[in-house]
């Protein structure tokens, strides 16, 4: 088997259903032309892209791993939980995500009011136009501010207005860790900690926190990630092995909204090992 055959998956990507810039169909076409054999679609707090993704994946001859990325309440850093290999029609998960989305729409309205109160000439229509019909979030506000010339870059939009602590920011409603893991399990999925280093914990703290999550039902962690160095991957692989967690790998591809993250660039520029997905399926079968 060639190296290309052994490393050809990417289990963390976004579409226009959340803050990615490609539709699910466009993403599947890119997955095929990139040479991926399997791709996880993990939009933020929504399963809405998965039907279209499944149809397109079949047409392109790529395996779709249905997923989601949920923002979890956590006292420091950022905790994002991936649900992978889940049922896109799971009623409990769908209902809870719908509530999160209603709360997100309220938050968007309040952030728009704040921007307008700050004298920024930006309308809801302009922000919606950036989202391509999918769920709206701060990146779309940033794009609208950029398009109108109010800021010179997305970074400036976040730094001056949208980041936590900035004047237009309103915190996002988040869900508890235990509930998140339960919902993913009820949907038949595996709960995988995304980009563990964004928890911003030192090595000892990281080990004990992930151990605690494993005791709550965590199945695995994203050791291979576009932003990890080879040394970080090495340390995370050892941690996963010590804790008996399955290993995932993803690029966090968003398209033009995060142009530095290329599809399939998971492990220092290469896709993740295909064997990871087999191990995940075995883990899922052993849970059932
Ligand atoms: P939201 O869910 O509306 O809070 O938006 C979250 C999105 O905003 C995620 O995709 C983040 O990566 C992105 N984001 C957060 N902070 C920044 C920043 N400082 N610069 C660019 N993007 C950011
Ligand atoms: Fe995102
Ligand atoms: Fe994330
Ligand atoms: Zn992501």
C-alpha cells in the first residue's frame, strides 16, 4: 500500500451550514479532487449540511463521516466536542441543537444592536448575505464589516468589536460537557475532544482533565490537527494511548473564511491515517 492510500482522511471540516464557505456539495467535490477517501463534516452546532453532504459524497465516491462540532461550556480556553459517526436524524440531538440555534439568533440580534449603537453602519441583511443561507456567527459579521470598509481585516473586526471582551461581543449560549457527551452517544456517535490544546492547559492539567472527561464517557481526542506541531502530535498520541482513547485527525477546513487551513492538511500537511477511522468504527460497534 502506498503512503497516499494509508493517509487519506480528514475528520473535521465546515460547510456553509455553519461558518465554512463551501456548500456540502462543493466540499465533497473538493474532497474527491484532493484524493480523500473519507471526510468528516462537523459543522458548528448543526446537522443541517449532512443530508446534502451524504448525497454529494455518494456521487463523488467519497465516504462521509457524519458529524458535528459542539461548543461546550468550560471555565478556561475553548472546549469543542466533535460527534463523529452519528445519526444525522437523531431526535434528541436535533432538538437540543435547534434550541442552541434559537439562542444564537438572539445573540446575533443583540450583537447587531451593539454594533449599531457603536455607530457602525451594518445591517442584518448584510450579515446574512455573508452566510450563504447557513447559520450566522461572528465570522459573517467580520466579513460584512470588512466588505463595507469599516475594518481592514477580519482580525481587526474581531480585535476591535467582536472578540470576547470587545464592545460588540455578547457571550454565546453553551451546553454542559456531560449533556454534550450523552447527546452524542444517544445519536450513536463517538464523543471526540477537538483540538485539545485550545483548552490551554499545561501537560499535567491536560492529562487530568482529559482523564476526567474519559470517565464521563469521552471516546477519543483529535491528536492530529492542522495547527499541531509534530512534537505536539507525538505527546497527544501518547496521552490518548495512556488513557485508552481513540485518535482522530482533522484539518478544521473552513474554505475562504479561514484560508490558511487547507482540506486534507491534517498531520503536518498530510491527511490523517486511514486506520483511525477503522478503530473508531470498532469503538462504536463495541459501545452498541
Ligand atoms: P461564533 O460561533 O459566532 O462565536 O463564532 C465563532 C467563530 O469565530 C469560530 O470559527 C472562530 O474560529 C472564529 N473566531 C473567533 N475569534 C476569532 C478571531 N480573533 N479572529 C478570527 N476568527 C475568530
Ligand atoms: Fe468555525
Ligand atoms: Fe473548533
Ligand atoms: Zn471546527
